[in-house]
């Protein structure tokens, strides 16, 4: 972990080196296109073929679906203490997300016309659950619970073959979330294609959410427009804005917690006006990396993307954090609540007793957050992602008459006489 001063050449080079969303390599795109096209054209047969090719698992179409009884049986293999903890997480997540429900509004005008915005759940959604080290039970809750709270009619879960057998806690999370009705053993680009176009076994959905590897990311790009897809998830990011009152041990622990995710491309940053704090955090990070998971990738992260950025004051520190617009930001300063209101990030953690890990593990808000600087314009996953809004216009005769002159003038100015006539025709018999 390096120490660099803002602004300066070293800072600019470090900033330019950070992972950001970009174009995938052409070969991967071409191969993913072939997979998506095959699933669209061949359906279940392509899913079976690709499962054997990419996952080494021979399936038949009848084994693609994981029946609710299988989910329950697999969930029973999970550690009971973990299942109990997942239940507690689920209750906190649901309580938070229920506050996001809104019912739209009705505007009654003076002439008696009614203008409405209606908020309605999506008819269907798909949740991709990665296999391997990315098969996180907590992420199942974060995706499935907002969908259920929103009232989504059908939530379809796809996950690579053997995920549930190898990690029964994922099955337990599906059961805890009440999402075990439509679960399928298929992963990768072929799973995204199945959700987008549907097969004999897997129903098509209106929106696809959930993180995945490069194949999943490319497939989402390919089907976007035919269905809606969630934002692309990049490596984990944390920026901690701290002053000389911050506990260096807490800061180092929070940075290491995000560095251990395992990709080797995580971004972990301390922004501080305190040279003493920076020096102590760098020392503790070097010592502490031996005790985290994924030590090789953690070392790679700390060598490539970790930095203690020295600023003149907290105002300059806010500028540095906001330039990053990180997935997670932590504010451990004097007047932390005031400073936090100025921060641009996917989620902001305020004060010494708000570690980012609390957000990762279901304190309430969603941990599916924008990455790669997209927090400048994107938001955490929420109930709103599973809803659509539509306008409803019910005009009275007088209401249309009052607006007719404006409508006709603007329609004619834009070169659309048919638009104007469609309004005027309602009054021509007078």
C-alpha cells in the first residue's frame, strides 16, 4: 500500500490505473454471442450442451429445474447457526426495503380531469447467483427480498450446476427468502440467454439482476434491450475519509476486509490530512494481510490499487472521495454526519461503529451497489428496481378543451398536423 499526495503526478497515475468498466476483449464477446444465439435458437438442448462443456456436468432438461422439495432438503444440510443468522438478516433487510414502497400519486385538476402515476411490480425477474467463491448466501437475500417486497409475480433464480450441493447455505438463503419456486441449475452466458429468451423449461423474464463473471457481464450487454438488466458489478471498492481522531486499527481492518474479496482488483483507499494516521494504517495493513482470506489476491490488491492519499484538509478529502465515487465510503472524522452529507458513494458509513462489513451482512440497506465510479449516477439495488411506473390520463371534455390551443400550436410547430387534428376532431361537430 503506497502513500501519495494529492494533487500530483503519482496521484494521477494511481487514479488512472484503477479498474473501471470497459469494453471486454473481442474474443470473449464473439464466443458469448455464439452461446446466446444458440440458447435463443435451441433452448434446453443448448443449455444441456453448454453445461457439460463449461461446467463439466451432464444434465438432461428434466434436471435443469431444482424443485422446491430439493431446495428444502439441501437447505437442511446448512449449519443451523448460519441459517438462524440468515433469518435475522432477512428480517432486517425486509424491514428496510419495505420503507421503499410507494404507491404513486393522483392529481385532480380544477376541471375534473385526473392525472395519475401508478407504481406496479414487474411481472417477472431473474436473479443470477454465481457459483464458486462468488456464491454468497447474503447476496441471495439482497436480490430476492426486494423483489418479493415489490410484489414481483415470478422470481426465477439461476445458478451453475452443483452450486447448491456444494454450498447448502445458498439453498438455505433461497428458502429463507421464500424464493424456491423457480430455481434452475444453469450458469454463465447460457443462463442469461435463457432468462432473456426463455426455453421450454426456463421462463423468460422482464429484468435480470445479479453479479457474475465476464461471460455473464457480456451476455447481459448482448440481451439488454430485449430485457432490462441491472448495472454491472465490478471489484469491491472502499474509500475511508479519516482525520487524526480515527482509530488506525479500525481503518486498517475495514480496508483489509474489502481487499480480501479475491479478485485482486479491489480498490482500497484511505484519504486523510494526517500523515501520522496514514503511516500507522500502512504499517498495520502490511501486518494484517496475513490474517485475511485470499492472501495472494489481497497482496496483489494492496500492491496495485491500495493507497493512502494525503490531502490538506477534509474539504479536499471530500473532493478526492467524490472523484472516486466509490462503492463504499466511510467517514470517520470530526463532525462525521455533516461531512458524510457531502459524499458521493454507493453507500456511506458514518462514525467509528459503522464498519462496511455491517452493510455487507444485512444490517438493512442493500449491499448490491454501483462500482467503478458509477455511483455518480447510479443507486443501490432496491425495491424500485423491481417496479415500473406508468402514467394514466383521464381528461374531461373541458380539460381537453382548455389545453387544445397549446397542443395544436406546438404540434403544428413540430410538423405533426395529424397530432393536432386528433385533438381538434373531438370538437368539430360543435
